[in-house]
């Protein structure tokens, strides 16, 4: 019997999850729509909230992919990358994806100023997303959400109103620096359901 040449790797309860890379997928760099400093996401709601879902969408049609943030700060937004081969099959156009990325950035900026862009819309999903009077109101003095919490709320609205009925889900993930084990930024994890 041969002795082992090296010890097995130590068990790690918090081992990072690795998603398969898909080198065959081309990502296009897109231009995000211009947004004024006080742009209010969801006002008016994006057109994809009310457009019909494609008739036949394959489940699990692609491996999960990530869109990285521009920096370690969520207020700097995410790289304007769009995989047309993957998302157009699910009924998400380049314009829809650009609006989504711009809304994420704007939501984080507003939250930094103490303004909620999504509070009136939480729990409101579907094509009948109505304009609510509380959009853009400042938080109560005892209430405050971080930009990360507000962005997660925006993702809930987009998932419920546009993505999930098209068999997609977008989740905000922390990205860690492997060497220092500190947060290096954020990723938008896009999955086909």
C-alpha cells in the first residue's frame, strides 16, 4: 500500500461556491441610459414589467453567470455587460438590462442620501405595478436602510415583476478578495430557473 503524497485539504464550512464558467458566451458592453442625480427607479415602471413573456422558455437554459461591480462600493454600479445569446431567449432586451443596471446604481445612490426608491413597491409584483405616492420620500428618522439593503429590495421587485416569470433570477452576492478575505465588491448572480 502506497502512503499518501500529501494531506487532503482541510475541511472548510464556509468554502466558496464556484459556478461553472461558460467561455462560449459572448458579453456585449452596453451603454446605460442616462440618469439624473435624483432619478427614481421604478417611476415609471420599466416596460418589461408589462410586456408579455415569451411563449416557450427553456428551464435551466444556461449556467449561472456573474456581473461584477465596478468597485468595492455598490454605489459605483455594475459593469455594463449584457449576454444577448442568453437573455434575449428569456425576453430580456439590451434596453431592459441597461435600465435594470441603471436602476440598481440609482437605488444605491438614493439610499446613501436616505431616500428609498423601492419601499412602496416591496411585495408588489406582477404587471400591474402601480405608481405609489411614497416613492422618493425620505426615511423616517428612526428608519434607515443601507444601499445594499435597498438594492436587494430592488432586486426583489425586478425578480417578481420581470425576471422570475421569464425563468430568471438575479441575486446580489458579496465578492471576497481571496488573499485578504475581505469584501472586494459585489456580483449580480444571474440564474436560469
